[in-house]
C-alpha cells in the first residue's frame, strides 16, 4: 500500500492510506493485476450490453453463455472466468482486444495492464 495521510474531518483526526491505484493490491489479495484486468474487461462488457439496450437474456444469447453467467460478469463475480474468456466475449460484442508485449519500464518484473480506448 501507499503513503498514510493524516487529516481532520468534522473535527476528528483520521489517518487514511492513499491507494496504489489497484484496490486488489491494496487489499493484499492474490494476483491483484489479473483481478483488476478482469474487472476492467467485465465493466466494458457491462457498458456495451447497456449501450445496446439489451436484457441479460439477450446478451446471453449473443454471447453464447447463460443469463446467470451474464449476471455474474456484470456484477463482478468473476471466479471461473479467465482473461481469455472475457476477451472472447468482448469480441462477440464487436470489440477488438489488442495485446501488447514490451520490456518492463523499470527493468524488473513486468506488469499486466488493461486500457480501454
């Protein structure tokens, strides 16, 4: 986690911790970068379903999965869903998914990042 900050709110001094930018890392959960990547992909799936005005049942039919699967994805319940499966769902929703591999900037261990254009 990042730096601790002391502040006063309504006359009460509190200490807060600045986020690293990845809530899963802040919570010290395993595989935080993968968890964040899956969350971003599932959020994009949800946004596209909403943009199309589709019901979960309609989305399930288009995606070739069940309505309960769609429900789990849009609610962030991603256990059992790999990055590959989520990217295939985005492809079925007419989204390109591009993977870029490059040397790590700091010369140490590389990172997994997802950016939505």
